[in-house]
């Protein structure tokens, strides 16, 4: 009978050691592979979130009417340092104003639009992402658009050092599109900037309110005239609290009207190279209601003979051809000559 020989204790220990070492190596390889894969997945996810935040901010700035301000979150008017808020004015009432802000505890970056406030905030960063810093700087350029510099860093899986990944990005975004404004358009310094230039003029302008000009109004057009407001008498009288010196064209009477306590007609004289004349109505001097072609309320003085035309009424003196003057004691007498 043949005896079967088993493993000795030493052989068992050797085989067990080899198996343990192999298992340990396989476990280490597997663990390292999982860690690398997880870090790669986290890195990809974090890069996508960085690009999403950056792209969203860029799109909002391009669509905005005004980059109003940047400030430390929770402290409007305070210079931005670590966790900032960007305030934009938009053209649509439903999205004006628009805020992009990082919370002071770094929990995330949020988008808030409209007047409803933070209750309508939407998170731009995903679960497990923390904000290390979200710094914003606004730059103004004379003759150009404002821009915003963004410096932000995000970390994903910050609670597990084995899988944690941190990414940062720096970029500058300028508002380059035309916009329709629904808020004040103000320069950052008074009396410093222009709207258009001699070689870069705006074409047309339309305003529904007042235009205040502190300097000269220089109209250089040679192809069109200067049009005052054209109103009927009823429309003129309906103007609320007109300022003294206001001037309109009355389309009912065909005359210019100016305001000084009451509306008055501005009767225009026609001028030639040697004379000025008025073809229609009566002229009053010292009276606002002339009943004669020339109606003078008060004294008149003539330094030369005044020709008088032939009589036109039956009781006109036919012998008076002109009126002459003769000096008296402190006064002038008029004489009629045949």
C-alpha cells in the first residue's frame, strides 16, 4: 500500500504567504485602479462644472444691458475678495436684475433672476462640489464695454482626500453685444465721456422725455430744417405747466407760439435786403390789441417828413399830402402841408 504524503507545515505557511502577498498585491492594484478611475471621473465632472459656470456667466453678461456692480456676497458696496456677487441689469423684466453669487460658506454658486429674491435661486454647481473662491473684478474702458475678470476654484469630494480633485480657472468676459436698456445708463465719472464722435456718429435718436444740454446745441445739417413741436391750439393749451420761453408751432393758426405767463403768437416779419415787413393783420405798439394797421398807444416821434397818401374816405382832408415837424418849447409840433 502506497502512502500519500501531505504538505508539511512549512509548505503550508509558504503557500499561505504567497497567497496573502498575491491577494494583497491584487487588492492594492484594484484599489489604486478604483482610486484613479474615481479621480478621473471627478476631474471630468469638475471640469464640466467649471465650464458650465463660466459659460453661464459669459452668456448672462453678453445678454445684459448693464454690468452694474460686483461686491462681496452679503455686503453690497463692499469690494469683492473671496466669495463675490455679480449684479447685472437685463432687458426683460422677468430676469431683471440678475445675480450670480457664491455663498459665503463656499457651499455653491447660485443664479438669481427677477425681483423675487433668493427663493428663486438656482444652483450652478452640483452636489459634492465646494467653492474655494469665486473672485470677480469689474473693469471699465473708456470708449468700450465693461468687462469682468473671473478667478474661481472648485473642489469635488473634499471629504475624501483619496478622491478629492481641485480645479481653478481664470478668465475675462466682456459685454460685446448691443442691448436695449431698461435702467439708467450712467458713466462712472461725470463730464468725462461722450456718446459718439465726429467720425463715429450715431444715426438717429428718439426720446420720450427731456433732453438737457449744458453746452451748445450745434445743428450742422444742410439737408433738413429744425422742427419744433407741432400742436393744435387745443393740444397747446393742454400742456401741463409749460416753462417760460417754451416755443411751439400752432398748426391751427399757422403761427409760432411762445409762453410767458400765457401763450402768445410770435408774429414773424419778413425781411429783404433793405426792408422788414408784415403782410397780414395789424401792428400794435404799446397795445396787444391793435385795431388799425399801425396802432400806437402813446406818443410818436419822427425825425423826417412822413408822407401821407391820398385820402381814401369822404371826410379825409384832401389837402394834406404829408406831415412835417417843427420844434417848439420842449416838444415837437406836427404840421400838415398841401
